[in-house]
């Protein structure tokens, strides 16, 4: 599917009328003309376009109270059972269950002040995964796609893959992690198998048994001849066969790619490295994500479900958080030691936070007025806390930010202009981000 970017209504300095209006607004909100021009230039830099991203998606909505924004002075029914601990950054506290991350807090930033108005899973997932609110009300369990996801946009920006797919999602795709109008070639390649198992093997990365390499090549030549036949040329209706062509091409590239064979050979990793990540599914998937960005994959979503703690939040997190803390801290340390953190953006978030008051089932419910997001790498300054919630964690009150600001920051760090306009195959213009203002404190 053809998707184009637009420079319509541009002035002689290369800025659009929309950009100029935003610049004027930026001057009023503390982001002046000079700084905005610098941000736009940063989004186009060649170094930024070489960066990759690992998005750790905590599906269900992780509690900010029990992770990065504890409230020790709030009433007990708000602050919960966990105590805060000091971090490596004076004056900053995390939950007592995040011991490793507390020690390495000087290496990453935490945003405490993103809030939005989408309080169910389907809508909240869409907003944070795409930077665009859903166009219509959606149910809590809906899989919706009104806008391309962060991963699909990155894959589209990077162009054609020469071996490994440009966008992976492990072990499944998020509700709104798809490409929408960008087309099937920019959908994530899903790796559902567990790399912690002894027999881990990724589908499509080896020839099926009984199919010799020469025979496989002959089949591909025949497919090439068939592909020369005229396709449906109605751009409005589209050609469903083209999507199959994209998947076929990805599959063939994987089978014949030495980079793919090497990246997925997790059994070749040093035993100590594997142990340091944690010999569990999440730990080994995080290690696989590191191997993929090391092989040049621009975007990897590490999907981790089960964060919708409506009941028994404290027993659940007492078990879960220590190993999760170990894996995430190891991922950051491993990227740093290998010289990859400067070129790899690491994001940790879910669709929203959790309610201030503990409910009658000893859990916390959905709460979109406050959440915490971890960001590391790709020039992100360490030891930085952006914004704040009120004393009881009810709402973001200082440096209040939106999902649009978050998405614009991600795109800017990856060398993608968040202010650009895309066009659907039908020619409809679509702003990549309606408010393309990144979070200045995180740009370094």
C-alpha cells in the first residue's frame, strides 16, 4: 500500500502553516521558536534514524503506587502495603520491590505526569500505543486500530527489510500494535514460542523438514512468475493478495537470512548472561529482544500481560516484581555494557495507572489520571523525574503531559518527524501526531 508524506502549505523556510501555529503556541508554553527548530532538526538527524527501540508493554495497566511513584505520606488505604526505598538519585524513591532499578536510577528517566481520559483497556492501549485517541468509544476488551502503532510507523520509516523484519512483537501483538493503513508489510512479526524452553525454535526461520534448499528455490522462482501477473489495480478496494505477498517475502527472507539464524540462536548465549536475565519466560524474551536490536531490528515490543490487578494486588506483586525488576535492570545494564544503550530507546509502560484507593477485593482498578513511564537510552538523561502527581497520587499535577507528547518524544528520538502528515491509500491526510511536541527534558 502506498503511503506518502506531505509538505502541503509549506512556507519558504520549509515549515508548514500548521508548524508555525505550533511554534507560536510553543513560545507561550515555554518551547520557543529556536528550540522547536532544534527539535525538528533532531528528528531528522541521521544518527537518530539508526536507533532502535525496545518497548516493554505491561498489558493491563501497572500500578504507579507499587512501582515508580510511591506515596508514603498518603493514608494507608491509598499508599498500600509496600514501603518506599531510596534510589541512587537523592530525593527519589521507588517501591521496595524494585531494588535493582532503585540502584540504577541514575541511568534512566521516569515520567510521572502523563494522564489521559481513556479508562478502559481497549481505548487506553490505543492511545498509548499510537499517540492518537480512539475515534469512537470502544469496549474494554476491544482490539482497535484507528491509527498506526509506534512500531509500525518506525518500520514504515525505515523502509524495506533486507533480512529480519523491521518490527517484532514478542510473544503476541498488543491490542493496537498494528499498522492500520500503512499495510501488512509493517505489521509486527510475532514470536509466540517461549525462548526459555529447551526446544525453542522460531517458526519460518528454518526450512520445513523434507524441503530441500534447491526445491525451495524452485518454488520461489515459480512464485515470482505468478507474481508478474496483473494484480487488482483498484486502490480503493485494494488487493488482498498483496498482503499475502508481504508475508511470503518476510518468510522467505527469514529462512534465507544468516542474521535471523544468529539472532534467534539464544542457546548460544553465555549461561551467565541467560541466568542474569532470569530463567523465566519474560527474562529470556527480554534477552531475545536485546539480540534482535543487536542484529539491527528497529522496533521490538516485549509484551508482558497480567498487570490488571483488580484483586489481591499485593500478593501478586510480591511474587512478580522482584524477578521483573531483575530482568529490566539486567536489560539496561547489558545494553550499556555492549555499547547499545546509546542507540537503543527502552520504554516501559502500560495503558494507564491504578486507582488511589484500594478496593474491597484488595486490588486497584483502572485509573488514567496518573501513570508512570520509564524511558532509557537513545540520549535520555539519567536520574531524571519528569512531572509529579499530587500527594496522594490521584492525578498528574506538575508538568502535565499527554500520550501525544510521549509519542512525539519516541518519534523524535528515533529520527522520525512527529509533525509530518501521512496519506492513506485513498489519499486522506492523517497527522502522525496531532500535537507533535516532545518532552524537552528527555531529549538530552
